[in-house]
C-alpha cells in the first residue's frame, strides 16, 4: 500500500529520488505533507519532513494533505509506467496553465467592447478609422453634452464656440437647441402623431425660431416646410387639446404652469431624440443639447433616456454660472436682442425676462452633490472662465473641452490675420523654402505697420464713444456691444505681433520689431505647410515629374500629405495650431498674425466657422488683411486689400471668401 501511494518510509515528498520521473506530475512534488486528520482515516504513514535547509524552496502550501494524497494517487495510477514516461512530453505540466485564447476567429465572436482611445484626424490612424475620426463603431467615444444653467448665463455663447472648435478639430458636432423647438411648438399648430425616426439618409433641416407672443401680439405666419424641421412634438391631446398658439411670456416658464411645463419637457425629450438619431444613425461625434436643464429631475430624465437608447454613449454636463453682476447685465442686454424679444419694447422686455429668470430660479438646482453621488462627469464654468470646477472627466474629448473652456474671455479686442510680404520664391512660384522678401515685400511690411497703428488708435476711440452712449435697458436702435468691460475704464491695450520662424514672415514684422509699442514673437507652429520632397518645386514641375501625386492631391487636398521627410497636410497644420488657437482665445490683447497661405486658411476656418473641406481652396492672396473682433454672438469680420500705389489698405465691404485657382498649396 505504501509503495502504491509513493509514501515509503525511506522517501519524502519534499525530496525526490534521482531515478523518479517528476516531469509528468510536478505539482505532486510541490505539496508537502501535513497532519490533516483526514489522512489518518486511510492508515497512511505520513513521515515528518527531514531536517534540512529549505530556504531555497517555495513556502508550504495551504492545501490539505488529503488533496496531496489524492494527486499522488492519480499520478501513480496512470496506465503509463513510470519508467516509460517521456521526459520531453508536450502535454501541459500543470493545471494552472491557462488554455490558449481562441477569440480571434469567426468561431468565437468578441464579447467585450473595443478600446476607446483618442482619435485625432491627421494624427491617428487605424483599420476602422483610416482618417483618424471617431469611427461609427466606437459609440463609447462619442459624446452627448448637456448644457445647464439659468437664462442669460451664456449657454448659447459657450455652445456655439465649443461646436466651432470641435468642428475645426474635425470632430463632427452639432447644436440642438430646445428653445428653438419650443418656440415653433408653442407658436403654431402641431400634429398629434410625430415621426419617431427620420427617414434613412435624411437629416432634419435647422430649426428657425418664431417670434415671442408678448402682450397678446400674434406670431408671424408659419414658416414654410423648407425652412423648418419636421414637427415632432407629441402631446397626445392631453396637454394642449386645442393645439392653439401659446403665450410665451414669463408665465409660460412658471413651474406651476402644468400645461406649459409639459410642453417644455416634451420639447426637451424630442430634441434629445433628434440628437441621438444624429449621433447613432448619421455618424455624428458630439451632440450638444442647449437648454436650461435646471432641475435634477430633468437632468436624470435626460440621462435615463440616453442610457435606454445607447448605454455606452458618453455624457458630459456643462453648467454656466454668472456671479458677476456686470456680466449678467451684459448677458441680459444680449438676450433682449434675441428671438424672444426682438423688436419689442426694451423696458417691458427686460421686466418680462427678469420674471422668467425668477421662475426658473424657484426650481433651479445647480450641478453638484447629486451628480457626484451618481458618478456623472460635469464641468461648472463660472463667469465665463474665471473659475472652472470639474468632476470625473473621462476621455480625450471631455478633457480637451475643459482645457478649451478654461481659455475663454470676453475682453473686446481685435485679431488681425495676413500673409507675409512678397518673397523671392513667390515671384518664382516655388513651394516652401526660406527665401527673403523682395523690395515690394519690404514696402508691404512698412505699410502694414502704419495701417495697424492707425486702426489701433481708431478702435480705442470708437469703443469709448460707444461706452459713453450706452444705456440699460437699451433704447431701440442701441447696438452697444454687450461686454461687461464696457462698464469699466477702457485703456490702450497691448498689441502682440506673431510671426513664423521663416525669414519672409519675420522680415515683414521688422517695423513692428523696431516699435516699442508692439510685442513681437516668432512661432515655429506658424510655419508654412511643409511640402516634403517637393519643397522648392513649382506646381508645373510636380505635375510633370509626379503626375500621380499631383492628381492625388488635387482629388483630396484636406487629407493629402506631402511625401518625404517632414511632409505635411492640412490636418497636420490644424493639429499644430491647436495650442495656438487656445492661446489666442486666452489673451485679452490685440493680436496680428503674419503667417502663410495654409496657416491663414486654417485660422480663418476656425474664426469664421468654415468647413476645412472648403477652406483648402480659399483664396488668400498676398496683400489681403483680415480683421476679426470676437463678440458674444459671433464675430465682426472685415477685409482689407493692400493698395500698393498708396501704401495703404482699402476696406472691401460685404467681402465673402472666394475659391482660388486649382493649383495652390
């Protein structure tokens, strides 16, 4: 019996004989004997371990000796004699070795979701996303942004800038405004049975807001079907049985007004459904729901609806809070010129709007404890970037949005964009290079300095005049910019001049460099797009020597990358200008950027909210100067053309960007 179980008085499990073959069952050698009472029921002679130095051995096992005995018995009861066992057996030597995973083929489908890491168009590439955009498969990388905040807190301002920035970064984004849908729903008749889903391949056109019904003034005639989105409000005959036009004054926003509250809730949910359709069915990346969403109940209802539709979608709350009374006054001034109060009596409109805000405040609960207790990610933006609070931000998009929001400011200022003066390579039509300016190029730099200096002084005088004439509430026809700074003392601002590292850009700023009133800095990220192995060549030479590459670029300039060391494309230029754009948003000083054609095109695409697919062919000739003034409602844009004969710049009224010739960098 003893020999059968391998427990002879002269052997020990801890020390194997050299003649044994432990390779077939090494686990039995790793189980030292114990004094488990269960082993005595079998009358096995369990010997104590010998007195040896066992510091080099593994620690004793916690398993009972009965298991060790059973394993040894199974080992020795094998049909293969001990002496006949192969030392080089390929069989698994231990049950602890996991089996090979077999989930790479079609026989075993993948169950776990795919990894969702950052996607940067032009900078990342994968099998499912060759262009670097968020693929339709990666639903978890997509984002629903839900705005939160009382009226006149700058939510629409934030959403517009955020959508512009994300679109510029090539993340398909879109704003879905609940207020626009509410105005349409309350200002005209609506059908009882909505279309639940859009037709395949069809997107609703944008919503056009109807005017407010204030003091019984009727709404304008309904817009044509081509101008409005399909009406999707479903009231089931229980909220508005007569489907009549509703007054949208302050009483409409009173939480005690059950009929109006039900309509506003339905509008919010219908707008969210439209957003989700766009994200999940039409390839969108970021959908922004622009509404007050001022109660916990509303926000939780939105989250529940999103999770029922697609639980993997990311959700980010962004709340705008205004604690500065001057900023709040400026926001109210802007609100009075909006669709709800346009062409109405300013004083009556202001009184009505304050009542509306009070109605929202009665039920308002800011983001905070509830969202944190439920592990929701959010950003609180206080006084348009003065302070930022964030919680549990997850993902590249959410963190990038936070960084961008932190750079906001409402300071009135001018941003000027132009190309360098004419260079030697410009005369020869050669790409890239680092050639110096021609004589005409130096004259351009001199005229640019004179003109900017004049405009700088003129702008300050104009702003002071507007501030002196400002009234609140504004009288009809008062177009004073709604800046809080307008209520403070205006001083002459610093003026920054940024150039690239290339000689033609640096030399164009030589007259600014010599003037102590300007701060000049050279930026490598402002360099012209690198043409790789085609640097120094003309387009005619490229077409002749590399016709396939020439045709490839002409077909898709946005995604094309010049071959060769350092070669770039437009998406690479966008990527390297990302930090610069955030810096432009952050500074409160005036700024002149002396760049190059591709750089100017990309910057213009951001500030003017233009499609990069169109901007690759935008005509930005030498001698054009563009002025951009950020406003809460967008930008004020002006274009000037260099008059070489007069050494001055002429404004081009009603200027619109034009497409350039086919062959341009």
